[in-house]
C-alpha cells in the first residue's frame, strides 16, 4: 500500500463509466443505471443492482458495538495509518489486525480491536461474533426535503425552460467565440442574429399599460394578480433585458465595426475572390487617425502578393529544388495559390498573416497593414485563450504533482501554452552547457 499509488479492481470500472458519461446530461438515478449497464460491452456488460431503502445498514453502530481500539497496538505503540504498507486479517483471529510499515520480513504489529483504550481491559466474556448483526439504517423510505420540493414548483420549471431556450441561442455563439479558428466576420454576423432572436423573445403583446404616478399621488400601482403575468414581468422580461444590455455593452457599434475591419485581414478572407467593400477599414482609420484610401490600396496589393507567396519556402527549404520530370511543374497558377493558402492550419487567425509578413520581410512595404494587424492581435476579442491556460494548469498540476515548486510549474506552463513557438535547440544546449 503506497499513498497515491494504490490500485483497486473497481478503478478500471470507474474510469470506464466516467468516459461513458462525458458530454452527456444525466438527471435521474435511472439514467445512471442505464448508462452504467451500457458502459462496457466486452467481455460482458456491467450488472446493475438497484438498491432499496432496506438494503442499507448502520455500519457506524456496528463498529461502535464491536471495535474498541484502532489507535494503539498490543505493545502500546501508536498506530500511524498513513504509513502502513501491509495489512493482514486472519479468520482464526477475527479481533486482531496485523500491520507493517514496510514490506520486509519483519514481524507484524498487532492491534486488538476488543481492547478498551480507557481501561486497557478486554471483554470479560469472549465476544460472540455470530451475534453481531448490523441494524437497518432506514425503517421506511426517506421523504423528499423541502429544498428538493422546490424543483417541482411551477416557478422553477418555468425558469429552467426559459434559460434552456436562451442557452439554445447563446450556446453556438459561445462555442464560435471559443474556437481557435475564429472567423471574426462570421462571429459578428451570428452575434447580431442571436441578439435579434433574443429581442424577439421580449414580446410586448397583450401587456397592460401602466400609467406612471404623478407628483403628489400617494396611491400605489395596481398589483398583478395573474401569476403567469407576474412571472413575465418580474423574471422573464428582466432576464432578457439584462442579457440584451450585457451584449450591447460588450459589443457596441464602434467595437463591432472595428471587429469587422479586423476580419478582413485574415487569410480566409484574402483567399475569397470578392471586391473590397467601399467602407472597408473606415472605423479603424477613424479611431487611429489613418488614411482609409492608403489602407485599402495596401490591402489590395498585399492580397495579390499573398497568393504568390510560397508558404513552405518561408519556413524551410525543400528537399529538392529540381524535379525529376517536367510533368511535376505543370500546374495552374490558381491551383498553386490555393494549395499554398491551404497549408495554413488556421485559416482565420491573424497570427499566420503576421508571421508571413515577418518571414517574407515585407512589413516595411506594407507598414500600415502591418501596424493594423499587430494592433489587432492584442485586442481581447474573447477570453478563451486565458481559459485554456487554466485548463493546462489542471492537466499539469494534478493530485500526484501537488508538491511541484512554483518555478518548475511556470516553466512547464510556458512550454505547454506556447508549444507553437519554434525553439532553436542548439541555443538551448548552449544555455544549459554554460
């Protein structure tokens, strides 16, 4: 027995059930029973035994009536349960626990569980283990508590359905902003669509108009007696108003316009054979005091140059510069440009076009476009990058690595989060050598 390294046969079963339950919504115990029975098919499915209230026994009472001592040995030594490596119980000695703190050939220490710690005396009469029968823990079915009964109330059910409908609208939008291949233009268009869908939920039909109280009036507004209408006014409309206000505050007209301008700079949009919009880069030029016509001209020129750049040559030389057959060189210009652009793993990310300008050493020729791209890379469009860092932290610092020092943790986090950075191994060797 080693702390943190023990293994039980049920561990593999728990892992199988945990893998089966991933990305599944389970609400009742019956659903758990069905999931467990179908978690494994080979060599044979798990057998699920549904338990009733009379299947539970009071083990605490059983231990209190039978076990008097678990802290000292028969030689009056204090037992350190955390350091125990070996435990043995023999059928011929039911009231004796044998233990070791190592795995060598030394003798076992013994604990007499029938020994009273206070009087240091055993039972006067031999303990009859056959009469030791556990008592049932429950005499009848447990009643539902008041907190659980609230889940069955109409107010809770209406609130749950309301949030489910809202999450059906906002869920795809959240996944779109969390994706690594973030297409900003598509995200902005879906954002406006989601905002309109939520606005349509806030219907003002069949609502009674309430006149505001005039100055000096001491009467109160008429109370709403209809419970459904009261729920709409106090919960439903309030929730929708808060969500709409949060969306409009975070994505106002100026920020959305800037995001649309940034979306034009991705390789995914440069690959499209469409004309540049007339108001392209208008908002970002107004914010930073740039000339819109110069930006548009640089963008059109850079869009044509990107199609002719060989992405592979920017990173490393090919294995062969002369082909064995001239047939390998028979390719159309469109096929070459499309193939080169498709080599990028992340077509909508601005980091690729930024690296292309640095590797090709053309940032001086397109200074304005380069500055806009560099500025766009630091804008916090979403917080998913920071959330991924916390996910990496959970993977690195597990329960078995809880004693890791801060310096080592920071280095491992840096390696894991910034794994896409090219590292010169020769320089690393020289640094460690010196």
